[in-house]
């Protein structure tokens, strides 16, 4: 038997309490308003402990409690037999983050409350073309300031999460390389922290797509899943064994630059025949005879034309769909996921040429991993990445609710 000194025992019970606060807050953040009786069952704690924990979170302003419907837990024949179970609800208006989704042809900045509610958002569209990182940072700063001006006094801004289509160094939010934006070694995290006056966390768009879909979307409850982000290029966000797979510095998942067609088209990464040269947005526009750089709206226009019977659009969609099926097979052969989520432009291609994608996938993927995988579209639609950026910004608070809140209210 381990005998703990008095101080050590106190320290350990304090750790347990902090862990329970984190688990409880995370649960209501993900699942929304939850009856205390449900929390006792989910967390495996007794009623008075749950009461104490929710009391602490209420006092901190992170959740509120309201009387819920009476639960008839006692004598069913007695009219007063039910007792009200308080419902614990995240304080969405009071505790917020900024979420930023930087794309090649779009920029979205949103205020997102605890619990995942989008409180307000501003969307901008661009034509494809080199956009200087400093200009983008300045635009985000301006839009962010406009959104922050709406925040009521008394609310707490925890920080900002930023999604970028590129390789992001985990430790400091430096964008090492974003080929589709033309950025190299861009200090996005540091510059935005200065511009917004908030802590800033930066992540790769596909990594944040799978994060959101894993927390509250098509991969909820799934331990092995891949989100393929199709915006200009293609990137993979990977959950393996229940944990994000980022590689040593965070650069894993650049599946768009796996060579799928040796001797094929030149890629802007400097190689040739990369997967995204055959099924990225730009290839679709080129084959469909559309101007390059149309973004998601342009992909939707080609998809609609294909459905409407335009032969060139149909052929372009079918070409891209075949390569999408082949490349997805490579991903499934390498990672044996339970779910593959096709996001962005890939969702549109799958929507109108799903049979072609699946036919190519079936002849290319190995039988064993193929039996276990479902190919699906995102539950969060085009907002997976934006929601994932918010989840990234909430993470410190969810891990250490009172400590992180104290930091933010002191600053
Ligand atoms: Zn490439």
C-alpha cells in the first residue's frame, strides 16, 4: 500500500478536482445543456460532487444552471415524486474565442462561444493569386477588431484559433510553407497575437477539420479517422488511436504531394504528378474550361453544370472523381481508418460523382482496410475548419478551466 504524506495526498485530491472540472466543462462544451443527473452518470461521480463542481464553474462564469424538467425518480404515483434536475449550460455569450479560417480564395473570421455557437461571422472571397501574408494578417486584424467591438462588457475572450492551408510549426504557429498562398516562414501566430491583443494558436486547415469533426461531427466517437481538406490543394488531418497524428513538428498529412502520376503535371511544390495536380480545384477548372481560382463557389458551379448535362463539366468532374477515388485508396491503405471525410471541394465532387469515386476506390484499395472504412461528407459542412480553429483556441481553457480563465481575466 502506498502511504502518501499529508501534503502529497492534498495535492493529489486537488489534481483530481482540476481533472473533474476539465472533464465536466468539456462535456457540456461538446454536448450542450446537460442535466446534472446525466453528468453524475457520465462522469461516474456522486450528486454532491457534481453539485460542488458545477458550483465552481458557475461561480467562475463558465456555465449556468437552470431548473430542468422534473425527473420522476421516486414514487411514480406521487405528484410531487419528481425532483427537478438542474441543467448545466455553457455560457456561450460570456466565454468566447475568435476563429479564423484562411483560405486561398476565402477568409472567414467568427466569434464562437463556449459550446460551439457561432455568435457572429464575416466572410470574404478572393480570386486566387499571391496574397502577401502581412496584408492578410492586417485584414484579419481589422475584421477581428470589428467583431471584438460587438462583445458585451463582462465577457471573456480566451484567444484566437487560426487555420492555414500549409505546414505549421506546432510550437510557435510559424507557417513554414503554404505553397498555395505563396508563403514561406511566415510568422502568422506572432503577428496576429500583436494585432489582436490575444493569445493565438495556429494550425493546419486539415488538422483542424478533423479536430472539429472528431469532437462534434462525422468522426465523433471514432478513434481512427481522416479528414481530406480540398481547398485548392489537398491535405489530410489524421486521428490515429484516438489522438491527432501530426508527426515530429506538426507537418504530417501532406497527402496532396504524394506522387500519384509519375511523369504527370508539374506541381507548385516543385515535384511532378502530385495527387493534387490531378484532383485539386485548379485541375477541375482547367478541364472544365473555367477561369482558375474560382474557389468553392466555382467548384459548385462546375458541379451544377455537370448535373445539368454540360459534357465538358461532366468530363472534368469524372476525371477528378477517378483520381479522388485512387488517392483516397492510398490514404486508406496507409492508415486503415474507420472513417474518411471528404471536405471542401471534395465534398462537391463526391456529391455529383460519388459512384465514380467509389468505383475507383474499390479497385485500388486493399480488401482488408476497405472492408472497415466509411467514406462520408463532413457533418459541419464547409465550416469544419473554422469550428476546428475555435476548438484549438478553447483547448487551454477546457484543459485547465479555472487556471486559464484566471490568466485571461488578469490580462
Ligand atoms: Zn506537389
